[in-house]
């Protein structure tokens, strides 16, 4: 009779899986709560202590760390000396291991868990068992994911190829334990207050394979740090599968609106940078103000709202070709209207980053790691450096410009008025070119730039950018400051009667 050892913290699907094994004449060996669940379901099982001839001890810390378990898992069935060795010691082979590990991540991320409680969720026996079983995958089946139960039973019934399945499941084990250890290492680093430890171990789970990457012909997949978090937590209503570029643009859109949490805001994003962003009294007002910034670039864009989308806003969005719309929620009428657009992807939910998340950028041979920029940006440490003080209205628009420019690709310049962008210059190699593009785009869209305010993501290296802004009628500028030419830049602002604020903080986005 083949033997299966079952010891799981996640008991979803356990009884059905064990029942199928029992029907296939497998002997069930189990531990603690798993054994109790099997017996309550009317299934016979042998306690692991009966196999090891040694009781569980130290509050369950020691129960499967025993030669009777690991000898039964690691013995190679094709080597007579292995089989003779375990027989000499009265050890029987174990042919299947079904184990999922203590819920360390869930406990560690609980605000109520103490360090002692977190440490108790570091599984020792479980990883040891599955690694032993995986090493001997030629003879032992190992399952760490309830999603694989059905395929394993089908293979045991002889309806699927088993050899390659065992190899695949073994590979899954080592990815699983590596991710588990990475989470533990990260927790210990956090306990030391070390955001950037000497060795950084990352573990991501594939959420989906993508049709292609940035361009057709490039293979791609979407991996997540945690299932049902961030972009993977969004519920999709209709449309095709999200593409690589859709996901990048969704990240850009949520980054832009993230500066305006608690306000009614709409961001229209193209190639990961806003081509329009605005606040308003309603979702549709914010959308129309954002769209007015650059309606041509908005074609084929991704749109994000910070508030629920109603039918009126949905009808306004549906009048334009859009790839994706994301919002906290949609009314039934809004979903009906947007559902009439065959290929439109409608994403619903809250995709905020978890506290303390890091930002990763891949470079050849390594990874650049940084803290995420804090949001929302505020007026802390602002310094009026010009002779003229900003008016109340100008200060409000300057704060809007400062928050907006942080989500625009560097070099970045934005022109704003009344809580909306009217011109955006993004991704330029020089700041004066970014200012030129912002003014050009504003005028091309029919906006009067006179009386607008300007936000810059970094300092002006020369006064030429200020002169150009003044020529367009800009009345106020917010920028980090810090250039060796700051005195000349401030003098230019004073000559033009402009107000200028230094924030003391750069917001580059490369």
C-alpha cells in the first residue's frame, strides 16, 4: 500500500484530496490539526508519531524531523542498498507528501502579531519534508499548492503523464521554499530597521503569461509580490486580457492619481506618463478637464479615477477610444455603458501599494532599489524666494502642479490652472525643451497660458526656462531649487513679476 503524508496549514481542498487518495487505497499519515480534520471527515489516518515511534514535542516544533520520515522520503527506490538500509531500520517508504507551510507572511503582516508570534510561524519541519521529497521526485510526489490536487489525483488514476508532473511539482517546491525563506529574511531585516540588507532576496509569483511584451515578438509575463495585492487585486469587467503595456500604463495612472487620494481626480495616461490630469467636483468634471489638456494624445489611453464612476462619467469616457479605465467602483449603469465597448478593459478596486514597499528598476547585471516616493506631496518646507508672494489661488494651483509633475517622466514641466493640467512637457533631455513642449501642447489644445502656473520636477539650471515661461504668460513657478544659478533664476522671476516657490525636494521620474 502506498503511503501519503499530509500536513497542511491551508486546509482548502484537503478532505476531497485525501478522500480520493483513500479511494485509491493509499495509507494516510498525518499530524496535529490535519489529522483531526481527516478524522472528522471520517477518513482513517495514522499519526506521524506512530511512524517515528517518538511523540510530538516542544509544542509541535519537533514532530517530522526524524529518520523514519526523511529516510522514507529520500531512499532511492532504484538503489538496492538504499532500500536495504531503510529496511534494516524498519523504515517504510513514503510515496507522497502534501504540505503547505505555516502562514508566516500573513502573521508577519498582521498589525496585531507580536515578534514572538511571528517567529512561531517559521516552519522548520515542513520545508525539510518537501525539500526531501522534491529531491527524490523520481519516486516521490510532492504537493505544496492546493491548486495541484486535481492534477495529482488524475495522474494517480492513470489519466495523465506522471513522470514530468513529479518533476514540475519538485521545481515548484524549491521556488516555494525560496519565497518562504525570502519573506523570513525580509522580516528579520525589517526588525533591524534595515531597508537595504547586505543580501536582497526577492520572490515573485507569476500572475499570468502575457501575449507579448512591449512589442510583439518579446515574450513576457506578469509577476506579483503577493497575490490579490496591487494591480493583481483589481477585478476586470470585460475586454481582452491586460497586456504588458496596459499594466505599465495602469501603474502610471495610479501613480498620478495617488497624489490626490481623498479628492475627486482623473488621470489620463499614455506611455506611462499623464497627458491630462485634473480634479473636479464630480468624476465627469475631472475627466473633462483632464481630457481638455491634450485630447489628441488621450486616444488609446488608460484612465484612472479616485472616486466611483457613474453613468454620466462612463458615457463621457465611452465617447473616446480608451484601452483601460480603473476606479474604486462603478455603478451598474456605468458598467453597462462601458460594457458596450467591446475591447475596453474596466478595472475595479483599490490597488494601493502596501506600506514600506520598495521600487525596483532592472539594469544589466543587477537591480536598482529605492524607497517609493511619499504621497501625497505637501507644502512642508516650501519657501517663497521671489519678491512677489503667491495669491491664495496661485498657491492652490502650485500645490496641484507640484503633485502632478511628480508622476510625469523627467525632464518634466507642467502648466496648470484651476486644478487641471493645460500643458505637459515630458521626457525631454533639457528642461528648457520640456517648458517649450508644455507651452506648445497647451496652445495646440486651444488653452490660453496667460495666468497659468508651472511645476518643474527639478531645478532650472539656467534662467532661459523662466524667461520662456514668462513669455507664455506664466505667473507662478514651483520647483525644487538647488541650482548654482538659483540667484539668476530668482532674479528672472522677479524681473517678470512672477512668484516662485522652492520646495527643497526633487521628484525625478526616470
